[in-house]
C-alpha cells in the first residue's frame, strides 16, 4: 500500500507572527519556517503504518518555493521514502492545492492520502475535503485513530462534538489527521543524514496545467487587538452589576 502525505512549509509554531508595515500580509523575512504541525502528525502516522507492515511506501509532497525542499527532507528524516516538490512562488488557495494534488495522485496512484486537517497559517481546514470531492474518494476528517484492515478497508476514529465516531472506508481514501492522532518523533541524526540521499523530485507546478490564480483578494491584515487588563470586584453583587451595566451581557 502506498501512502501519500502532503506537507506544508509554515512559520514555526513557536514564533510570533509579525504583520507587514503596509498590512498586506504576514512578514516572512528572516523568520524560522518548519513543517506544519498537523502535517507532521500525518507523516508520523504514515511511517507507523509502514512500520506495522500495513504500508509499503510513504511519499511526501509539498507545494511551494524551492525552500520547501527542507520541509520534505524533514518528512524523509522521519521515515518517508521519497519526496515530490511542486515548485511555485505563489501561495495557492485550498482549491488550487487540491487540484494540484489530484494531478499528482493520478500519476502516483496511492491507496491512501493522509494529511493534516489544516495548516496553522491559513487555518482553512478545507483542502482534504476538497481533494476527496475532486477524486470522488471516501473521506474521514479529524482522525484520532487510523487502522488499516486487510480487506482493502480503513477504520478511522474521528472526534465529533458528541464524542467519538468510527467510520469504515473503502480504499483509496483521504484521511485528515487531528492533534491527538499521535506524538511525532524527533528525527535522529543518522536519519537526517540518510534523508539527504533519498530521492526528491522537483516539478514546476505550472507544468501540471492547473489554474492556481487566487480567487480571493486580501484587503488588509492586522494583528488582533491587545487584551485589556481585568478588574477585581469585592462581591458577587458588584460582579453582576458590572456584567449588566458595563459589559451588557445580562
């Protein structure tokens, strides 16, 4: 079974994002970039499936500038077998990403697409669902447990508002990983060195014939308003009065 894992290059989750002075977007100059945390969880789960013998090959794919090769190498160091970079300087929207991935999937013919439920930069949570719709494949989102059965089916436990829901899917399928699916491993130094020798195919995204022109226009990007300091009250009656007269929530 071949597993395809899309990975995205984003601002490191430990870095505070800065807005450009002209408010046209987020400042990426001299900012540490890393693999999207949810994509990292998807890579870990794919590697675990391979270690269990349920998967035979794990392919990591990224869409972005040439620097995204580093993101793919991170996935290779975790245990992926090879990588594919669709190189573009544009920042494609979820639908464009799904269309590009569909083209690659038609060539690679994976049995499972395992991806993060969302990226921490755009927080769209849309690419996996759009990809499944374009492919006509079954999907399971927000997966907290993935089991591959020997009859060409996958059993996925997903988190819903009322608790947990278990789905059985016919493969091939699209599964998006939630935060509690696993704890990603740290890549060891020997594996980091081995990752440098693993194959990484670079293609121009434009060569796939997909229109990735943006459909949305960013008007302005601003930082969230700073939270005001709270106040202490002497009694419950004073609290109720403030909630009623000042906050207007009662």
